[in-house]
C-alpha cells in the first residue's frame, strides 16, 4: 500500500512539473510572438526578402518590438511581409517610416529594422503598408569579393612571371638589368652623347669668334635687344 502511494505521489510530481514546464514554454513563446500583449499589424512589400523567415524579429531603434507573422509572394517581383508589432511603440512609428531587411551580425538571422520617420508626422495606421528599402544582397557582395580576389591572384601570378624573367635576363628589361655587355654598351652610348654635345658647344663657341660669322651673331644679338626694348615700351 505504501509502495503504491509513493508511486502515485511520484507520478503526480512528474505530471505537475511537466505541466509547469509546458506553461512556462507557452508563456515565453507567446511573449516572443506577442500573443499576450496588444499589437497592431502592418505590411511591407519587398523585391527580395533575402532569407527572411516567419517568426524573425522586427526592430525599432535596435529594440525587438515585433515579429514577422507571414510572408507571401504577390508576383514574380514582389513579396509581401506581414508584421505584428507591440502597440506600445505604435505612436513612435510615423507614416513615412521605412522598413529594411538586415541581419543580426554578419551571418546572423534576418530581421526587419524600422526607421523613425519624420517627427511631427502622424503615426502609421493599422494594417497600413509601410515604405520599404531594398536590402543589401550579401551573396552579390561575396561574389564581387571573390571576383576581386581572383583578379588579384592573377595579377600577382603575372608579376611573379615577369620578375622571374627579369631575374633570368629574359626580355628587353631583363637584358637591361642583367646583361653586363648591354649595360656597358648603353653606358658607352651615353658617354658618346655627352662628348658629342660638348663638341657641338665648342663648335658653336668657335663659330661665334669666327671672322666670317661674327657679324651674323652680333646682328642676331642686336635684333634680340631691340625686340626686348620694344616689348618694354609697349608695357
């Protein structure tokens, strides 16, 4: 008899705890879904929801104020998202507020963020359609980053080949840097050019002092002086 009574007592405690945990679970789920508070509904139309799911959070000023109630495809370019929001924040959300789909961190769950709108505007109406902003497509960003990375890798590979050819004396630049014969030839060419320039200057000095050309140089010098004087007079 005592054993039967003990088993009944254990069963009663187990059932009581099970019901208690069930009620607590229902409470937290209902609180998250705003089942036990006054709410109002609004909708937003997006071209792409970017992985948003029913039950994801709706935020206003960084605070969770609602959840996504339903997602429905209207046509091939539009998706309507229905949201339920706590009534206590209704007066802060203006009719010109905008909703945008974001994420909790870089790879977190998708959320909807609602902006404040213009101060002084009327609050958004019940069951109204809020203005939306197209979300940033992270897949497109990652695709562009991959393309940039591939291009950088290709350029690095090409530079490595070029530097290898230069170090082995291949190509014009490689010969210029690595071929000592070509370097000496280039140095001798520069030296010859300097000598030729010096010889030309010596010839010009000699021509200026020449009896036959002295008059021509003097005339040219005089013409330049006259031209300079005329410019000064005109000023």
